[in-house]
């Protein structure tokens, strides 16, 4: 197993690049006198949330969103230790359910907002034709380092391992896997040349910063367990009304088009 350090372009810088490409302003911070809603969000959500943010804030004058991005497992650990977040948007259903079991949120405050999708991504200049090879791209001679999110705490990493196992490829590729702390860092490894190929969130492949920079293969949904992405309103919320308003917005018909734009499934809406 290979491990890479983040290098000079850290995850925060990559989020800034997505935001700049989307033309939606900075990644956080409230204006003086406004209320602030603190959100912990899985890193695959950065492209869609940074587009949704100004729409929500325009509809809720005086309310600003402060969004932190990272791995769902890392946030789960932080929330158990009292991290001051009011809303948790995970990349799976398991972590929010565990927080409910621990008494940190009420059962009725758990909600599924979308289903994530896994993709194989390589830079456009790569000799690896992921669109044609699909999962077997990992067998290409140029695929010496294959990036995935760390499956110990990142749902997309577990999905990547499951897809490789389904295809009978996991044991063959395991010695060449490199692990990002979250799916955004795994994406960063490929984008900066630290890895040759990556299993990433489709939402990141479709982000403004990356959609023209690489080639993408959408992994069939039956190759890995469903990435049911769930949110949670925490008992520690300083502004429960604002948290409920944000949940309603995420589940609204208005937001559904944005979810689909970045590759998420929003069945029933």
C-alpha cells in the first residue's frame, strides 16, 4: 500500500479552485451582524454546495453558511468529541445513524438528501482511455498508481474497493493503490500527477474545475453498495430554525436540479 502526502496543493486550495470556476465567491465566513450556520460536509459535496450556497443565502437574508469539507468518518469522530457543527452532511447513511444512536441527534432529524455516484477519472492527456476500458483501466500499463479515498473512514473509498472486488480486480490492483484522506484528496492526487488514475465522486469529475480536464467512466450502480448520502440536524445546533430551513432547501424541487447537474440521484424529487 502506498501513501502520499497532500503536497503543496491542499484540499482547501482545490475547493477554492472549484468555487472560483463556479463563480460563486468564497467558501465561508459571515458578514457582520448575520447569523451563521456551521455545516460539516463530505468533500464530494463541495461543487454542488458552493453553487447552492448563494441561492439559499439570497432566500434567507441575514443567514450565512459556514461549510467545512472533509471525510465523513473524520467528521463523525469530531462530532463525538463536541465539534461545533449544527448540520452534518455525510457521504453515507451509517455515520448519521450512529450519531442518532449516540444521542447526538433525534431520529426525526436524520434525512437522505441524495445518492452519490462513483467514477473512474484520468487526466485528458493520459494514455488511459477510461471511457473505453471502464474498471479495467486499472490494468493499463500506465496505471502505476491508482488513487482512492481511504476506506477506513471515507464511504467513496469503500465503494471503490467494492467495485474493484465486484470486477475481480481488487487483489491485482491493491499494491498500486494510493489513499487520500477523503475523495477530494484522492481526486487531487490524480489532477496533480501524484497518481495516474482515480476512483472519485462523479460530482467532482463534473465540477467546473475538472470537467474539461479529464475523461470519466461512470461506474455501474450495481458494482458497489448504494451511496445513500444522509444529513443530520444536531442537538447542539445554536439555531435549530436555520438548520431546518437549510434541510428544507436541500430537499426542495429548486435544489434537485443542482443535485442532478453534478451527477447525484434524487429519486422521487
